[in-house]
């Protein structure tokens, strides 16, 4: 059972994102694994109310909760803006179920958002004639992110949104362990003109034309001078109080702890952290310049989860050409797509310990990002 639970940790790691469509990169998940999926209900309304940072926090919260429940054991996950997906072995299904239920309760109680959650057996996906295959992409030597293929994750997401395999929220007051979840960086303004959030989905699972489309798009982006990663080379700016202070207060508050006292503690802690980062003060083994470099290297701004998702800092002209290319692919019934343009990006982080290099940083557009791009997927 231990070997089965560590299946993902034993998969080979690749470091060239342009090869994400290569089937040889992916391995099928065992039949006894389960898929966890979450989605913020009515996220569009929250975005209209200027609460997309809270939506992102809800999306990332389940990754922190499951990671802590598993004691830091590696498992595949993907952040989607207003939700997340992951997979765990059958041995860890009960832990994942409890973490999902508690996270849904916390999101409801603390963020006033409804988080839809579900657990879907991989065997149920395979009964549909689909598969869930997974690969490990490393943007740096410090972390790896899961890529999903096979059509099964997309099917499971649709099943969740239809009300199947639902996990009921836990009782009011139930709290998951969200240690490490934070949002301290400032918004990141575009340096090339705009932040483009992009979601591209195949019309037909396994279509070679879709693979060719994605590979050509990634090749063009890799050689273009009109696009850059959305996280600048010196990492985002910092300020105090941080824009995610209230969210961190609510994420870190323990059961029975008053909100006022927790706010005082987090305010003091973030002030110290701000001074350290702002003035580059070394504390013990912590070097702010090293941490900033790792933030840039570890950032998660592109992924594949049966759909291609990217957050790009690009010129309006390049965004127009991408849209035209994808519109043609849509007319040819190769792909469906959605994109959203905004002036800046935001980052949501999971930092188990500043002393380690395996901190992860999810990047999204600051004004709706992946959530609005996905809702604008064109229907054939």
C-alpha cells in the first residue's frame, strides 16, 4: 500500500514545457486512486465584487489542506483559479475526503463562498472509456507540478458540476489545516502591455490536430520577444500590510481563536517579514535574495490538465494573433478556447517553511484570470 501511495513520487520528471503533449511523458494512474475536484460556485459574481483574490485563495486552499493531511507526501495537483484538482491513492481517500469537507466548510464560514467538492474514482473514469494519465513537470530544481492527460480529469470535472460524487461540507466551525497558505505579494503589473489568461480545450479527446495546435503555439511563444513569464526576475513587490492579510488571518486562525487576536499576530508577523524582504536582511539560514529567486523559478503560470492553461505577460498584438489562431482552430472544430485580458497578475502561495526551497506559487490574472477565461470557452 505504501508503494501505491508513493506512485506519483516515483514518476520521472521532465523540464521542457514544450513537450507536454508528448504521450510518452505520461503514466496512467492506478485504478484504485481517486480524483479530488473543487470549484467556487458563482465565482463570476465574486469577481464582479472585486473578490478574485478570495476566489484564488479558495481554489488553492484544498491543495494546502490535502498536502498537510498527507504529511507533505507528494501527490499530483493542479490549480485552476477558482478551483483545483488532485489525485490520491485509495489508501489516502479518507484523509482527502475529510480535507475536502473541512475546506468546503472553511470557505463557506470564513470567505462566504460556496466551494463545490467531489471525489471521483479513477475506475469510474475508465468505465467511460477515458483515462487519467499524469506527468511531472519541473519549472525548477526545487518543485514539480502535475500535468494531466487522457480526458478523464475533464470528464470528472463535468461530473462534479452536474452534482455527481459530491462530498458534503463539514459542520460549521470545522477547520482544515491550511498551514503555509498565504498571499503576501503585491499584484504584478504587466510589463508588455497586458496579462493574458488563456484556456484551450480539445473538441475531441486525443485529436492529433489539437496536439499539433498546442505544440505550434508553445513553439511560437518560446521564441517570441513579445511575451514573458508574468513574474518579474526580481519577484513581485512587497508592501505592508500585504494585500492578502485578511485572507491569511482567516486561513491561519485555529479553532476557538478570536479573529482580533489572530489579526494582531499575523499583522506583527507580516510586518517583520516585510522588513526582512524589503531591506534584504539575512536571518539565520534565510537569504531574501535566494528566496526571491526561488519564487520566480518555482512559479506556476502554465499547465496542462486535459486543457492548456497559461498566464502570459504579452503585447496586445500577440494576444490578438493568439486569439485569431485559436478562432481558426475553433472553426475547424479542433479546439474550444477562452481568454481574458487584464492589466496585472496575482500570486497565491503555499510555503510550508521559508527554510526549504519547495514553496509553490500559483499565478493567475488579477481581474478574473482563469475563471473568466474558462467561462468564455466558445461553444461549437
